[in-house]
C-alpha cells in the first residue's frame, strides 16, 4: 500500500490509481463482503452532499464496516466546536477511517494530521474530490476500454470545481488529453499550468472529444458577476442535442451531479443514449468500496 | 551606566562608516568612537565619568544603530492573550529594535488621544524599546470619517494608517491625504482593493489554482497604489505603502519617486524570503495579508530594496493564538510574528550578495526613522546611544521555547539561521543581552 490517506489525486501515483480501479472491478456484484468487519468508518460531512455521503455509507456497509454519519447540523460543530476538537474526539473514539467533506480547501489534510485513522477526502472546497475522479475514470475505462490516448472535455464552472481539478490530475496521470472549457470568468488563474488545454468555445472543446464531462453552474455565480445570465450561459456553453452533434458519435456524456437541467445540460442529452450519468453513481459505490478497503487495511 | 564596546566593527549607515574601533558610552550618549578610544579602560573600574564601567569585548562583532520598525501589532488593548506592550517590546529588543511603531487595529481601535497616550505611557513604564503609536486614518477603521489628526499627533502618533483595511473610497482617501498634509503626518496605506479580494486566502496564481484556495490577485494591490500615487501627487502629501508585495507596486513606487511624488515604501522579511509555494500543504503559518507572492515578485522586491526604491524593512509583526492558526486554512487568521527574527532571517540576502549590507542596515534604521520623523539613527560621537551589537556568525535554531513573543506563529520555526542580536542598547542602557539574558555583558 503506497498511500495511507486519500487526500487528493495530485499526490497519488498512476499505479495506485490503477490498483484502485482494478480493486473496484473485482468488487463488482459484491453485496456483503467481510473485509471491513470490526472497522469503524465515520462520514464527517461539514457540508451537505447527500449523493456522496450515501455512496460512502453503502460502500462501507457492503464491506461490513460500522458506518457512522456525522453532519455539521445536529453536531457540536453548530455549537462552535473547532475542527481540531472534532477531529481529536473522533480520534479518541478510534475511528479507523474518517471520510471528510468540507467547504474549506485543505480541511481533510488538517484532519489527517490530527488523527491516527485513515482520512479519505470526499470533496474539500474547490480543491479536490478524488473518489469522484476515480469513479469517472472507472466509468470511462468501462465504456472505452482504456483511458490513455482519449480526449476528455470538461465543460462548466471549472474555477469552483473540485471535480475538474481531480479529474485533470487523474486523467493526465493515466495518459488522457484533458480540455477545460468555460468563459474566462469561470476558469481559475493560470489554468493551463494544470496540464490542460484551455478552450473558450464549446465547438473547440467537443471537436474529437471521446468523453464530455459537464459541470454544474451555480446560480450564485450571477451574483459574483461571473456570467451575465444562465440563458446566455446555456446558449454558449450548455450541452444541447445540437451541440452534441458536433462531437463524435460514440462520445459519452458525464455529469457529477447535481444537474441544472436546462442550464449546462438539456434533458434530451442528460437522459439520452450518450449519457452515462446514472452509471457514474453506480460506479461510485464500487470505487469507494475499493478505497475504503485499501486505506483501512 | 558607562559601557565600553571594545574592538567592534562600527557600521553606520548614515555615513557609511565601516571601521574597527572602540565605542564608549557615557550618560546615554556615545562619548567616543574611534581606534584606541577604550585604551586603558578596565571592566568594573570607574569610567571617565566616575561610574563603574562595563566592558563588552566585541572581537570584531558589528555595532550598528538600533533598528526602527514601522509596522508592528502588539495587540494591546484588546487581545493581550496574543501579545501585549510588555511582551511585544521584549521581542522587539531581542530583535534589535529600539523604536517600534504600532498599528491602530487594536480593540478598541487607536483613533483617539486616550488610546495613543495610554500606549505611550505603558511603554514608558516598561522602559525597553520606545513605542510610537500610529493613529487610525478613519474612525473605527471604517473608511468613513477622519480621525482628529492634530490631537493624535500631539499625543504622540507618528503616522496614520487603517492597516488591515484599505481606504478604498477615493474621496475619503483624498481628504485624508489633504488633511494629513496640513499637519505633515504621513499616511500609510494598506493597499488592497477589497472588492477584488473577498474571501481570498492566498496569492492568486498557479499554486492557488492547484490548492483550490481563493486568490488575492496582484491587481488588488496595484490598483490602489496607482490611484493613491495620483491622489498623493495632487495633495502634495506624504504617502507610504505598507508591506509592499508586488513587482507592479515596486515599479510604480519607483516611477512615483522619479516624478517627485512624496512616496515611500516598506517591505516585510517574509515577502523578501518566501513565495506562494511555501503555502503548499496548507501551511497556515504562511497565511499573511498581503499574501506571499511569486519568485518574480520576490526578485523585484529584493532589487527595489537594494536600489533604495524601498525605504524600509518593516516586520508586520502579527502575533496570533494557537487556535487562530491551528485550523482549516480558510479559517486561519493572517499574519506572522517577525520582531525577533527579522535580522537573523534577512542576513542571508547579504551573504548571497543580493542586498548590500549598508542597504539592509539603512532600511532598518535611517530609512524608517525618516519616514516617521525620528532622530536619524547613527553611531557617532555625541549621538544618543541606541545601538545593537550583532554577531554575524552565530548560528542558532529558531525554536518556540526561546521566543519572547507570547505567540509563536512563524513558518521559520525549526530553521537554522546565522546572525544574532547579542546586545541591544536604548539610550545607553542595555535592554537585551543574548548571552546572559540579563542586563549585564
């Protein structure tokens, strides 16, 4: 085991990433393994993310772990407890794995420094969401048979997306060609230094793309003066059937959810034949089973 | 008290005098400074003024004027758990500082004569380094109404600043410059367009993108410096850029000086030594405001210091409690301590040949003193004996336990440095002695 925690893809080797994907594959169809019997997995969620939390919970239970959910509402966090104290308390209760979701980038790294258990990052601010990237890679590999050499277009609010960052790291490590596509206001500073090709038009991004990954555009971004309207965004960067027609026929369409239907993706695309969006959710459980098993052992 | 520094390397930035001499201190002043000035004088024997003489064998160590810090946060009143005037001044003299200007962002804010007088009085009672309050530009640092500048100045305020907050309203800033000009008080600006830095945690660049932290772009500093230079020129006022951090601001200050604008600037040790890459790993000790920039900024700042575009080195000593730093990055308070470590961390720049020794010493002494109107620091016969004795070769490790400050928030912990403040003397009195920890050689 080359990694104790899974805090991000940036520090994960390509070999370990592939090992996670292979382990996930070996777990297909598994409903009740015993590999984590007697282990305690704490889902420490400081921000709401029902899909990710549920996915980790099911993953832990399918491996027979005792899974406890701690969310910021209804815990001492709302009474002003610091992250340090929360972490120390969980550590005192001997949590074997702590799955952390936090709105502050780097919070899982902080938790990892102050607990003996293994920490899995379930999304930290605008930094990383490693298990999402791993489940995306798994889904891509399943459909395309490989990752190396593919062209993956990631379109949407890149600046505020931990999914875009983790995917750029992972897909690059696995030999894919990654494009980031958004208006300049939704791209982070010096985006090209992440090893991605920057596209400022959807046409450019979709040309020859094997995989199209759409990201959610939050309505708050209007207030931040990043886009003039969701209408204009949808017309220029939204994935409609018409836009999709410019991509290769066998391209697959992905979305980490939750979707803003009619903004970044049209119903006809989200529910159409190219969409693998629900498969991503299914795969998520497998990949998280693999990750929990690997960090807990 | 009479003190003889025997066989020291006298370094006087005001005159560029660099000579191995004896320096005799009597009645708070430098009585003699020259080759053989201490000949025949013996430790414990009555000195020329009859008082028992202390002899400090210099063995070629450096004797310079005491340092002046334009920018410290001593947290009193209001946050004495982080620092107070006593602990702050102890840290100051341990770092060779004899004059410390303190920022007004205390609780309550120093925007009145009462707080200013209280601070001056506290420092006088303590009797280590001298303390010079900086009054707020606007009441409550709110950027709206001007403070009573004449009253503040009479009470001892040497300059005005809303440090931590930028006076972003152009009308208020223009009036502040005009009004301060009336009383010849410099206005120190914390240059940050807050609209461009809302929620920002670090410098905006490739590292902030990688770490997913909200960026504080260079433009936020540069637009304020650009605007303020225009306003300062129009008002004919003395304008000072606090903790200058960008290559663009350095260029604009240089151009402003060439055009005859009365502009000065300071830089912190950390902006001269560290970059945004030091934040990697989410090291909250490296969270400062303005943020650590990039290698090209650091290079520009070093050049600006070396050429005199930057007038002063200021510590921006910002003590914080453990809990303020021992948390997730976005919740961490910005700032690091600096008074005790300033010279020790900076001497490396001299050894590497990036900044001439006299430029470094000037920026710690005559440069800042001039900005706030203090007597020019010098090592010369007849001058007040405010001195530091530096061992440039002493190698030591920066450790939590040996810091005098109440707070230990610095990324330099664990670093081995070369160069130490052995003795600090204020008005002829030894207020710090590294070797003994007491007021004795």
